[in-house]
C-alpha cells in the first residue's frame, strides 16, 4: 500500500518568513495530493490540493509543488502569520483505492511574532 | 447544511465496556471513513465505506466494527474497549477527492 513520509516534524519560523514542508510517497499510481491544516483541538481542514497532471498550484500565500518522477510534493507558505501556526498534514490517494487517503505524520508549524 | 457531525464529543470508558460512535453527513457523499489520531502518528484509517451497506477494513481495524445501514450514517463500534483505544476519532466523508472531517470524538479508556 501507499506510504507517505513527511518532514520536518516541527518547524519554527519568524513572522513574515517562508515555511516549506516536504512529503514523499511510495505508490506511483497516486494521483491526488491534499494538504490539511489542523488547529489545536479542531478538525483537519483542506487548505490546498494538487492532482498528478499539474506541477504547481497557488492560492494566495500558499503553494504546492509536485514532482512525480521523484515522488515528492511540498507545501510552501509565504509571508507567514501567527495564525498559520498549526499542524499540517500531507496525504496521497492511490488510483482504485476507494479514495483512501494515506496521511503523513504531520508538521507542527510555529510562527513566532 | 451541517456537513459532518459526530456524537458524542467526549467519552470515558472502563476497560471491557462497549460503545458506538455515530457519524452523520448531509452532503449525500458515497464514501465515509473512520480515523484515529494519536500524538505524533497522524491520522490512521480504521474502516471505510464506499456506499450504503458496504464496509471495508483500513490500516488499523482490530478491535473495531462498523456499519453503514443508511447512506448518511456510519457507525463505529468498540465491543470491548482497551486502554490502547484511547484516542481522538475522526469521521470523514467524500465525493471524489476532498474529504470533509467531523469535529472528532475524544475517547479515554481507563
């Protein structure tokens, strides 16, 4: 089955700096890669996603890149703000897997004011 | 439109007790999922369903059972709770890709 690895497990940045979180996946048949943000005590919420036929996607301060050959994808947050502090999870869906998401282990992002 | 709801929000059980967690969605989604979340381990899939009347095992199914008698509801049962089942449980539903999560149930087994 699919295996998703996520790094780093913790990340601290100064407000206004950029943050990058990286994930690798094992199943070359995976074709959908969402990123979820989870604030303390809350449910995970989708912040951006990318499909395997696209190399990059942006939404304001958030961007995701995908390298299918290397089987890795990354989340980029620019101009970080204290409200960006949360746990971020990457995930992957394999074709024909009943749309099961395999999650990375999460990154605790702390934005220091 | 409530999205995905879960009941109860919190529960404390003693070892060996049983309970059922209820998940309901009003988005007419075919797919529904149960996850558990433990510190440092992300979300792990317990069971899932691809439609009314169907269920399947996920990554960590042992000690749990599920039922999907109605399309909008997905029940997770613990027949004999163990301390190792102390966790936060999330239900989710999806159409094709994006999964929408419920607010979670915090379960403690003493």
